[in-house]
């Protein structure tokens, strides 16, 4: 057959080279548009590209264009699969596409990480040049990689996936926002023989006798031992290894249902879920044990594990589990659903084994310091207060309804993923009957409903998503051709790479192990100055204070919430004393507070309380950083400390005026809100968000000229301020200036 120009090697090389140049140009422009420190690089290499992309372009669009480039290359290859010059050439182009995907993946990662190093211009510019040269070199010598591609088997790929996941999960410990400090202190006190921490609200002076079951006590012991010998660096590293091992266990379970490439794809697709709550938490133990349980069950079903080993191993795990985390009931539940499946399939021997194992595991659950009361713990853990909701207990639909931005991407992705998994499973049940899918159907239903109802369960859904999706996909593909299956695997892997790079991943996040720099500054100041007296603290900082100050100092409240404090106390005391100044002074007289040790909160009562204390002459601000505020009462005991450390805030800090403006705006007191935003801007003329919110009030009052002026100022200060762009576009639309609205 004659070879036309369209099918020639030269044409393909030209097309693919142009596509690669397009991708390089796009990535370069994206970096330069978000990276002010790159002016020297822009003038030397790419001076004409700096304005190519507007700052409001988001990573989604960038990834979309990259995927389009790869997809177009795949289409070219597919159209010409039968008329290429030789079979070797066809194989060559397939290898090329694999390299294309890998290099694009590496290039995209590098592009976004360079933005995170904007304060280190030399490092970023050198990284940009080196990575660009390396990527182009790989593309130029792709044919030398052909033999390497052929031997690319299971181990290198899973190692790469684990390394990529580890990069996602490597987040420093933030004691200010987590429960880890309290768990470590629990373990220390338990090993010292203090039994009160197991049954009482040990750390509180307001409700010390309130009954509390410390059902996670064993996790505290593990955490304390690791912290004591290895510090926070060792603790966070070991927890990271535990998370990666958990992923590996679920990955191996999924391999029993489908090919390893399909499993890789679903492993990548689950990244947004398992990185959703990646702090050091006891639920990590539950994820691991769920994986080990499912692995043991499937190993026994495939006759790779004896029943005696099954009984012994799962019994030991259940005893550890019930003393570690609240998800311990997942163990008996997993056994129950496979027992039901075996009973329906009339596999009497397996059904008998699983029935006995289920009863044994229920008995193991009683081996804990609290006996049968442990089964009541889940009811207390998810208790909610109408005036004091916990965000980790919010449902996915509520997060979307309230437009909580930090949870939006993962919530939308969860619903889309659940819809595809659920519809596929329903299709299989309708096609083949429900008897084959009892266990998988029930497991999907339970973990999906749990994640839908409370977002803290999304991680559990994510891990089970790997074997569940692999199984459902393998059943759907049974009747398909080999070529169709291979093409679908490529599509799934490409989708997994894109999802793992974009959804629920902050490219500017500092990835490391250890502890957040500066976390201990406030506590060290407190100890160094030998501050004493009764402390008032807010909810979020409770775990931090327990770790640093207990048992020498008791606390007003901590972040266990309704699990450790009466609902009446939370609603009528803790919340109301921050809303109402009369209530605050009343409780100040009752408890005789000497110290206020708080972290900034976004709740309306928290903002109001902080603003009031800054204006209160009875209290002196003595410590201030991004995460904490320490006030001392002006009395004779604190007078020397105040003289040495008082921080004099001019009239009010800009942030405090801004916070009060937000409160007034939410209360529709727009005149006072405007005044607050004016004062915030007067103190800090570069306060972009204050300009934006003042512009919003102008627009609400019909003064669109001043509104647009404020939006322009906000954009000038912060060129990637999406809300300001949107508000300005809306204002232009109101003026019927649609051309300007599109800019």
C-alpha cells in the first residue's frame, strides 16, 4: 500500500512535536502568570508569553488542554493503526504515547510546584530550566526507551504510585488544628497509671466529673511511645508509612478482581478521598484494619489462608481495634456481609466459618476498659449541637449547599464517583440478579451512605473504592474485546493521573514530615514567662493546650465538644459568653479568668469575642502570631508580665475591623460594615479582601461606579483574586457593559 503524506513518519513527528511545543508554551505561560519573581526568566526566555494566560485561569483548564493534546495524539494513532508503515512503527507510537503521558505528568507536577517556590526565585528558575531540558530530552530520545517500556511491570509502577501518594500525604503535624496533642498526653498519663483520663473529663475545670469514655486510649499509648522515642518527625513518618501500607493492602485486594493496570487506575482515582483528612488520626488504624480484614476474607475465600489463621489474626486485630478507634464495628460488619453472601450462595462450610467468626469478633469487642458500654460510644460521638456544629460531621450535600469552598471539589467528585459506581452496580444487579452482589452491594451502600451523611467517612469510602470499583469494572468488561479493554485501561489511567494531580490537592502546600514550624512558639512563651492562673480558651486550641500545659493547667473547653461536655454548657455558656458581653462578664466573675489563650476562629461569635477583647481595657494582648492570641488580665499579679510583653495595637488591627465588618454585613448592618471596612483599609491600604467586600456593599447599595473601583483595586493588589473578578463582571453586567464583563 502506498504511504501518503498524512501517514508518513515525518508528518507524525511534526504533529507530535507541535503538540509538545504547545504544551510547553502553555505550562510556561501558566507559571509566568502566577510567578512574579520570574521577571528575569521571562525577559530572557519567553518575553512575549507573559500575558498569554490571565491569572484567573485555573489548573482545571490547564489540565484540560494537556489532556486534549494527549487525546489528539491517541486519535491520530487510532485512525492510522492499519495503514502505518510497519508493525514495529505501530508499536513505536504506542510506546511514544506512554512516554507522552508520563512526561506530561512529570512536567505538570513541576510546573505547579515551581509556583510554590515563588519566594526562592533562583531555585525556581533553575528548576524550570532543568526540568524543561530533561522533559524535552526524554521526548527527543523516546525510541531509546522502548525496551524499558516493555519490561515495565508491576513493582516499578506501584512504587511510583506509592511515592506519588506519599507526596500527597506528607503534611507536617499541626498541633493547633488536630487532636494529636491530646492523644499523646492521654498515652503519657495512662502509662503513668492515671486512670481518670479513661473515664472522666480529666482536662476540664468546668465539667471535671462529666462522664467520658476515652475509647481511643490505645492509640494515645502508641502515639506517646513513638513521639517519646522519635519525636514528631518519627511519628509523622511512621504514620505516613502506615497510610501507604493501607493503600497497598487495598490495592492487593483489588488485584484479585481485575488487572493490575486497572487497579492502578482506580488507585489513582481514589487519591482525593484518602488525602481528604491526612492528619495523624486514630482513624488511620481503622482504615488499615478494614484493609487487613478484607484481605484476610478474600484470601480465605480463595483458599490462600487457613480458617485457624483467619480466626486468630482477626481476633487479635479486633481487640486492638476496639481500643483504638470508633470504627471497630466495621470488623464484625465485614464478616456479616460475607456470611450473608455465603449463605445465599449455599456455601455452607464458608457460611458456618463466617458465622462463628462474627460471634467471636463481637465477643472480642467486649475486651476493653468499658465493657458493653463501648457499643454506645458511636451515639455520643456524632451528637450535634444546633448552635455549635462540627464541620467534620457535616453531610456532603450540606457542604455543597453552604458553598464551603475547602470541601467543594472533593464533595462534587465524591457525588460524581458515587453516581458512576452506584449506577454500574445497579446495572449488574439488573442484568445478573442480586444474589451475586449481596456482599459488594451492602458494602457499597454502607460506606457510601456513611460518607454522604458525615464527611469524616469519605476516607473510608476512598479506600474501599479501589476493590469495589475494580470488581464492578471487571464484571462490566467481561464480554468486551481485548482491544476495547486495553483502550479503556489507558483512558482510566489518564483520568487517574489528572484527578490525582488536580482534585483536592494544594500545589502550594508545604510537603514534609515533622511539625509545622512555629507551632510551639505560643506555648514556649507561656512557659518561659511563667504565666499562671485560670485560663479561658476556645474550642479549636484545646488539643494544643492539653499537650503543652496539662496536667498543671486545666482548660475551659477542648475540641472533643459534646462528647466530653454537656450540650447545655456548650450552647448556653461557651457560645453565649462570646456573643454576649454581659454573659462574658458574668462568667468572668464566676471563674476569675487570668489568661485568655485562643486561636482565631471564623465563627461569628469567635470573631465578635476577639474584637471585643482587643477593645477591652481590662485585658492586655501579650502574644500574637498567625495561629494564637494570648491576653492577660490587668491585675497586680500580671502587671510585670504586661509591662514586658504588651503588644500595643493602634486603635484596632485591620483584620479586627475587617472581622467586625463581616459580622455587621451578615447582620445586614451595612452602614456599620462599610465603616469597618473603611477603617481596615485605612490601616492597611493593601487589604485586597476588604476592598472587595466594600465594593460588594457599594454594589448592593446601587453605587456601581465605586463598586467597580474597589474591585479594580482588589484585583490590582491580588491579580488572582477570583471573587473580585466575578463581582466586577456582575457590576459591569448591571451597567450593560457586557464587553468589559467578559474581560
